[in-house]
C-alpha cells in the first residue's frame, strides 16, 4: 500500500545510486528548537516597531516571516543582517547583527534549556524532541553503508550538544558541519561541494533531507535528490506553509516525518 504521507513530485525520481546523504538539523532531525521562527519573528517585529513605522503589527509580522524563512538554512546572522537593513530602511538606528543574534539566542535558549532539562531528568525520552522516525532512518541508511553528513545553519556550539542530547551524534561522527560563532562564510553550498569533491561523487549520487529552501535549492543545483521534510507541530501532518515554499525550491519528495521510512527508502533506493 502506498503511504499517502509520501508525496512524489518528480516523475523521473532516481532509484538507487546514492552514496552520500546530507541532513539538515533543526526541523529535519531535531525539534528541540521547535518554534524558533516564532521567537525570531517576534523579536524582528519589536525591532521594527521601535522605528516608529506606521505599519501595523500584522504587516511587520508578514514581512519578518517572509525574510526569516527565505533565509532559513543559512547562518542566522544573515537574518539579523536583513533585520538591521529593514530597521535602517524605516529610519531607525539598527543594532549590529551580532547584537540582534545574541538577543535571539538568549530568548531561544530559555526554551531549549527547559526542553533539555526534561530529557536530562528523564521526564521525557530523547525521542520526544526528535522528528518522529529520525533514529530509524539514520540506522537504516547506516546499515546500507551510506555516508551520512549533517549541515546546519545553527551555530556549531549549539548543534553539537543538542545532537548529543538527542542521541544523533554517533550517526555523523566528525561530519557535523555548522558555522563557528558568527562565521558568515559558512554555506551549505560549500558543504555540498566538499562532500562531492572529497568522495569523488557526481551530484546525482547525493540524497538530502531538509526543511529549508537553501539546502533544497543547493542539492537540486548539483543534480541531487532533495527530500523536503515539511514537519509540523502535529506529528504526521504536513506543514503546508513549509511545503508550499519547498516545492518551488526544487523538492523531489515531500514527507511530514520519517515514520514511513521503510517505504520511502524502498522507493528512493530501488529496493
């Protein structure tokens, strides 16, 4: 029986031939930062309102959400650069992008700390804050001998402990790629190019899973297969907002999570 939660968008979807698999982190494997965009958007709205603009809160929220999500997948400093530009455009005196980023990290950190404590105190399982089926699909790909890579726009100093907390680190070893502090030179394009060069791979031998526009576009740019993980707060449901942005970015397949990973891998790997 075909799983209705697997939406195939590419008629000529490749089957098999993959040698490396790239995963995004937040929203793709980890939910420990779930709600991050609401926190970032709220902060952006506050900064824009402080300029004295005549725009109503709803307008500012739409503007902020559009640029926050369009830049999702790049280091967060890029979103803060855009915020500073929008503040200046409205006649305000912006803080530096680094100051905005520190405030965002502080606000989000309160939420992360609470969720981390729940895991550490065994109030909830580590799987509670992972996208459903994450451990299963990573184990299945590892068993098949595929090399796994992680690439995140979140700072490495956050990714490492959060991946360890969710018991995801062992699947990637040293291949956990993320910006060091506010390193604006980090890019997922750079990670993808390194993976292909290091392993002497063609683009079509790369499979990816992500919930951001950036990684979807970059994987399709080199000819790889992009699985869009349109994870929602309600497990099993497709987040339509994510889906409707990932499809134009080039997504080949859309899933809500990995609970149907056996059928998904059978299709992707031609088994």
